[in-house]
C-alpha cells in the first residue's frame, strides 16, 4: 500500500466529515445537509459536499488498501490517474507483468488494468472495472471484448469497499487466463475493419475525425486535444495514422482529460460509438 501512495499522492489527501453547524455557526441547517465533507490539500481545507447523517465516507486510502490486500501477491501499480480539484478521481492500476503484443514491430503492447473511480463530491460512487492498459502510452482503456465490459463492482450500502475489493479480485482470478487474449483478438478485428484515414493529419483527417466525434457525442471542445494526441502517437511509434491510432486518440482524451467529468458508463457509451463509427 505504501508503494501505491508514493505513486499517486494526490489520490490520498486527507478527507473528513464534520457537523455543518461547526463550519456555519448561526445558520439553520436542513437535516439533509447536517454534515460537511471536507478535503485537505496542502493544508487548505475545502467543503466539497453537504450530506445527511446517513452518509458514510469512503476515502480512497481505505478502498485501495482493501484492493491491495484482496489481490495478495499480484503486483499492483498505479499507471495513470486524474482528479478534479481533489474531489473526483480516476486511476488505472496495472495488474502483474503479463503483456501481449498488439504490434511488436512498433513496440505496441497490451496489459491488464483495474479502472478505479471514486468521488467526495457525490458525482460518482466508488467502483472497479476490468480494463486494458496500452503500454506504449500508458493509456487506460475500456475492455474491447464485450464479455468483460460488465465486469464491474459498485459500492452500495450492502457492499462495503472490503467486500467490493474481494469480489473484484475473485472475478479477476477466474478470468485472468483469457482476458488479454480475448481483448487482443477484439483489437485485431477492429484494426482489420477500421476505416482508412483520408490524409496525413492534415485538414481532411481532422474533418473526418470531427465528424466521427460529433456522431459519437464526443465533447467538441476537446477535439483539438484528440488531434494532438494522434500526432504524438504517430511520432512516438514512427508510423502513419490509422483507425487504431485515431481510436486511441479519442480514448486517451476521453479517459484522461480532467475537464471531461462524465461518469464511467457515459464515457463507455461514447467510446463504443467512436469504435462503431470508425468501423461502420
């Protein structure tokens, strides 16, 4: 657990609950706002949410400690993470060292990952989902094999973070032998059927990708970042842009841009629509 904290200290800042009347003395407080969720980042405290007495705070530290314990001997590493003002979080945690080649000639490899979400502002409940980690760019991705897209564990009143972590570790143990192989096959099918790019990331390519993004409901303001990401990948891998690189440009920005504060299921819908548009 110490290693996880060192890898992503911004996920583990202090958070506490205090009576709202203590921070707003003299005000009449509605029962549903009787408690305040307060974060502490670098000594600066911020109220991120008002909740009722029934609310149970589940800090990232507790969740990831339970996950680390549940996975036992598996080597977990935080490969990439994002947060919004210390109140909403995503992290992609690599599982073990197993990897498979998407394209060995380009150094493009695939590993397994856990996508973790949580928030202190109420925008998302904590949860885990089984995903992919494209090692060439440490891009955390949704599973490309549809059978695994439902491998999620969500927090409810009956499912504590400890139970959720144990259930998720059991799901991984029963699927680990086939997860990467099935996803690699799905990626190969996608690459074989993806549309050809019309140009070389000049105006025609950008028009083509803007149309793909519009059809999928991708946030228009982040399109320029997609173009930049595709350029970075083609330069890094020393290859030409194609449907696979284009998909990863969208996917990377969708999952890692801090301004896109969509819950996991909505990002997954956009992700799927992009894939479908690129192969239709």
